[in-house]
């Protein structure tokens, strides 16, 4: 596992999700001192069960930790965001189940990244793979936007897209790139095989050199002269078409 710096998660539901799914990564929970204990009994029990300190603090302390956000009086300090090692993950794969992964290319907006993680987890995508460069890390905004699902699906961090493409192909995945100019549509593509969907940002898209490394290029049909979709919307559509075909 590699790690990022410490970060904070805020909001009642994300805090509860983190305590349920990633308790070994939680340092402590801060709760605004004017909130009645009877209203957060489940959080208290989860913290107690996992030996996580629960600290009641004034609102000013909450503000100092996360700033002006909708914290609802709940802030959780994560010790670090953990990423799954690619080769450790590969050892757990069953390729005959036709797994699918999302390989992200230039998704620098943490809100987009969080939304992608949420859709991927809901659709049963096996993992989300991100490069170290030009990519939002897993942070508090990502976790909040993902509604806690960042802890339910492996996030694999690789050095760069080129190496990721090579390793995925060597593992047995076909690479399918989303490209607006592709002739083949998502609906026409057979997705019943191990697949890695390469998804770029709506601004820059996928670099031409990486498009050439894809086994197939597909587009998402659009009308009314719409040029492109938000990356998280594209990821959701691809993920659920994959799920439908399974």
C-alpha cells in the first residue's frame, strides 16, 4: 500500500460510512459539542467498537479543521488514504468472471473522481485505476462526493498510463477507449470479456498516443450537437452498460 497525507471527512453519512468500511484508517472523530448524543448513537457505537476516539469540540474547532462546508457537526480524521497495489490485486482476479475496470486519464476534478467511484462501486466495477500524474488523489472531497464508496472499491495507483495499459494487457484485459470520434458505439460493443475502460477528461480527452494503444475505440451516441459528456457521466453509462450485458 502507498499512502497520501492525512485528510478529513465531514458530514454525518460519510463519517458513518468510513467507520463502517475503513475503521483501521481512522484516527479520531470530532463532533460539535451542542449535538445531542442520542442523535448519533450509531456513530458512537462504531467508534467504540473499533477503539476510535470520539472528541466533542466547539464549532470553531470544526471550522478550523474543514473550513466553511456542510459538515453537519461531524468530522473524521483519516490516518491516510490507502491505495491497492496492482499486482496484489491481480492475484485476486478471476478473469473467467469477465471483470471490468476503469482506467482514468486526466481526471483532476475531485468531484468528478468521487462521482466516478460511486458509479463504479454501484455497478460492480472491479477497480478504478489512476496514474500519479494529472489525477486527483483520494481526498476528503473525493470521499464526500463518492458518498463513502471510496472505501468499498479498490483504487489502484500506478506510475503512468502507459505502464498501466501494458500491465492490464499482460493480465488479460482488452483496452476500450472512449473517444467521441470513434465509429463504433457503446451499444454495439460486446462487453462480455475482461475489459479496461480508458476514460479521459471532458476537456482534454485521451492523448492520441494512448488512443493508439487501445484494442477498441467506442463512442457514446449523443444528439442535439452535444460535443461531450462530463467524465463521471460517461463513466456511469459505460459501467452500467457493462453491467447490463453481464
